[in-house]
C-alpha cells in the first residue's frame, strides 16, 4: 500500500449538493485553492426524487462540473459516493471510489471521526452564512414558490430549469416542507 502522505496536498470534501448553492461554492473555492487536487464527493449518491434529495447523482455532478468549469477551477475531480450504512467500512469505500487523498475537509463529527481513525489529516470546512446558504433553505423556497435563484450559481439555475427540478420537488413533496 502506498503511503497517503506520498500524494501531497490532495484533498477530499463530501457534500450532498442538493442542490449546489453559493455556500458550497465558497467552500469549494477555498478547498481548491489550498489543494493540489481536490476530490469532490457527491454524498448519498444513490438517493434522488425525495424531498431532501430531489436531484440525481448525475444531475448534481453536472451542476458541480458546469459551475467549476465556468469559474475556471481545474484541479478537481467529482466522485459519486453511495451510503453503505456500515461506518466501519465507509472510509474504505470512499478510498476505493476516489483518487488518493491525504486531507479531508469536513465539519461533520462522524465523518471527522471516521477519517481521523483512518489516519487522515482533517481541516474544517468554512461555513458561509449557513442560515441563508443551505440546501434545506433552497429546497424550501422552491417548494413555497419563494425566490431561490440568487442562492445558487447561474449554471445551477439553468440545470434545474432544464430538468423542471422545481416541479419535481413540488410534486414529490406534495407542497409540504416535511423531510427537508
């Protein structure tokens, strides 16, 4: 096995990106600037068409890729990561799906604990105006018909419009915010 330290400042950050919003972008910009290569893990990749996970892994991949290309960020790759609900194996699954990395960006206590136990360096992800920039807030605004477009990058708006994502979310929620 190759030492994780061999790969330098290759980093991992994981999020659900339901949808990718401006807060995510601030974190990605910071992580990409600090990393030689950044792996962006699309967490809970197996879920879609649910109130709190309305977009498919492919749609989320497209959102991230289009926005980062538009911003000129090039030192990244995107990896869908399914939940396996066996924490003792989860880090190994992430490792098997991702290019090698030595640093993990996360504020999630469980994620931090699991990667720390596996020997990774941890860095906290900055939180940007969390009460405004959160997937829950964006999805709630979509369901209620409130203005949400200014909370996400323009390319994300275009993708959500092209797949009729607001209607999908309203349909699967029944107009309710439960489960967000």
